[in-house]
């Protein structure tokens, strides 16, 4: 196995295996435009941050699989919609 440039001597196969996860993260970003979704190879998990203006800063999701991440995003979006519906109009 060849070392990855800048990869501190990690085998290229590990980086190749992560390529599918990075593609899945890109797919999730396309499907859920209100979220920034990344693959953290070092932690072996997906991470998602809501990018809706005015969203709480602590809206961060973490999941081991793309399917789990999609489910969490869907649940978080539904919960946010319920909260928005309950919030009284300030005017």
C-alpha cells in the first residue's frame, strides 16, 4: 500500500474507503439544503450543522451511517417546524 500524500503514512485503502462516505455526505447536502453535512474520517462518522439563518448554534447532529444521518435530519426538521408553528407571533 502506498502512503497518501499528507496522510501521515496512512494506507491509501483507508482513504479510498472513505471516498464513498464523502460522496454520501455530498448527496445528503444536495437532498437537505438547509444542512451542512460532512464525513469525519478520523471519527468515522457524519456530522451535520443546520445552516438556516437564526438557527440555534447548538444544532449539530452526528451519525455513523448516511441513513442514520438522513433520519436525524428529517426528525430535526420536523421538530423545528413544530416549534415554529407553536411560537406566537411577536406582533
